[in-house]
C-alpha cells in the first residue's frame, strides 16, 4: 500500500504553485486575473480561447461559483481547470450543474502528488532515509570520483547546450521540452540552479532546479550516459546538500503523474526518501463551442503543458 499524505497535514510544506509570486506567472505565461483568500485564478491566452487555472484551497469555496461564471464568459470559448489542493470540492465539481469532468493524467496541469524531502533534517538522517540501493549508488559515484559543477548563472552556451540536448531526449520520450529563455530568466532573477556532470569534455547529466524562498523544485533533468555508476542519484543527493547549505527547507522532486510503483518516474523519485504528498484533484470544463474545435484540431491534448514533472 502506498502511503500518501494530504498537503494540509504535511508539516509546513506548501506547494510551490501556491507561493504569492507563483512561478506560473513569472515564467510560464500565466496572468493573474483574480485572487482572494483560498483562491487564485490564472489565465493563459491560447489562440482563439482562454485557458484558466483555478488554484483552490479548502477556505476558497465561497468565491468559486462567481469566479467560474466570470471565467466562463458568454461565448463558450473557455477551457477551465480547477485544481483542488485539499480535495474539498469533489462533490460540487462532479455535479451535473457545473459540467466538469475529472481530468485524466494526460490532461492535468499539475501532478497528482509529489515526493518532498525535508531539508531541515541533518545530513545523516537524509541519507539514511534513502533506499539502500540509492545509498550504494551514491557511495559508488563518490568512490569513482564523479565530479559535479553547480551554476547559479550558467552562460548562454551552456543553457543552449542543455536545451538542445534535452529537446532530443524529450522527443525520444514524447514529453515536453522547455524554452531556454525561460530558464535564462530564472537564473538571472536568482531563482534557478543548474547542476551538471561532465566527462571527457562533454556534459552527461543535467539537473535544473527552480527555487522560491525556502522551497526548491526539480523541473528538468536527464542523463545521457548509460553507465551504471550512480551518477543520477548522486546528482540529486548533491543538489539536496547544496540547497540545504543555501537555506532551503524543502526539495520537491517535481511530482508524479500517477500512484503506480510500476511507473519509472514514481520509482525513481521514491528512492530519495521523501514524503509522498497529495497535490489534490483536478477538474476540467471546456466551453460548448470550444470543445468540438479542440477535438477537431487536437489542441485539447497537444495544447496541454504540465507545469512540472
């Protein structure tokens, strides 16, 4: 049985998406259109329609109905996602009157859960909480002398190489790539960290982390090397130590798309010993005019871009 904690019971941890200066607005093209206690409404223009993302907590329900009416408009051209972090409004959102459906894993903008490492624990405890296999791999990488470089503000050439290498990796896996200008802005504003492993003059592993105040979140990373030397696990371990030294309290491993241990992403992130925290449910309603357009043009799926993970 997989043990998952609700976010409101997980010590002081709060999803990075709920920070006041959210990364969605700063780096991913979302505009803040409404904000009140327990509810933040973001909007992104997508050609002929507007996509909305409601970030909802348990105490924001009183404003939900009126905010939904404003987002829906009169033309049936809105695509609305409601992310209910505390699972407080499932019955309401599932009602026939509101016409929402539970978003599928492929539709969701924010993952279903995430592993979170509490960096306020001492180093020995953090290490002991990892799986025995990960501890062995990290020691192996250390013994082999794997070298890691850390960049607050990597140069444009390194950012371009990361972007180019990652685009090839993403294409092979059928996942989203990223805009290098977005990462360059994060680094310039002091909200990004890049760790790399280089061998024989070529970068074999990348790890990009976004930081907001006391929380850091793993966004993009991959390893091109197929050597079983523990480099990937070692890279995250060194990232944790770097973030801890910089005063971060939390390392969010970027989310998991489902709760199945047969999923490679879930298994990889579970090994680092973090607490599995629920990020809630996500609901979607597409305007009656927009819905057939999205189906016909396939924008309904290809236009979805998950925020992390």
